C-alpha cells in the first residue's frame, strides 16, 4: 500500500519574489518475511518505507512590470545539496537531458501558455541551463545554486501579470514528451 502527501509552505512573498517549498511525503508498505526469534519459522509481515522529497520554487518578479518580465526556475534537475527532486508527476530529469530539451525548446518554440493550454501569453526571452560545468565556467562556487533551467518570460497579457503579482501564479511548468525509465 502506498500513501502520498503533498504539502506546500509559503516561504516568501514580496514585490521581488514569490517562493514556496513543496514537500512530497511517500509511505510504502513493503511485504517482508522475517524469522521468528523463538521458532526460526519465517513470518510474513510488512515494513514501512518512508521518503520525503522537497523542492523550493521561486519566481523572481521584475521590479518594473512595465516590461512584463518574470524570471524563475523552469525546472530543477538537482538541488543545491545534490539531491534529485521529483516533479509533480513523480519524475526526475537528468541535467544533460534537461539541457537538450531546453535547447530544442528555445530553437523551435519559445512560447509560454497557462497550464499548457490555450494561446501564448508570453515568450521566453532569456534561458540558461545551469549545469555544473557552466557554473564552474562562470565562477559560481559549487553548492551555491541548483542545476536546472532558469528562464525569463516576457508576458503580453495584463491578467497574467496581475496573477503573478498577487501570487496566483507561483511557478513555471515545463511540458514535453519523454520515455520513462525505471531507476
């Protein structure tokens, strides 16, 4: 039996940024057989395995919304501490695969919608996948920022800008197709 709980904690919300931490707690009950201490016979039972994965999402708000710019992590492949976060579908993305996807997106698409539906409400105008190699080349000390895809979107919809300002829209979400592999 498996039980998953998702908790959201508002960490910060001001004119500069909105940040929230999302924690996914998962309990799995795994069947086990253990020897009885008195008779040595194998007894069937269940063992609880508990895991927790957390990730902080931050959307940095441009001080001047006249340009309609909003920046933040499109995806984090590895947290600062080296842990690999799960996305909302329970998947992980290798940093090199994320970089390949980001390059393809920037070459062929660049449009940004709402919840992967409807017309474009903005365009990705800045994009960098901060791999360990790029961080080292830029002089960013190891363990300072996560490995992930950081973007800036220029919004062209006043309603969407207002929803970013009031915290309704708190993060970016990437969309794509991939082949799932069991780890």
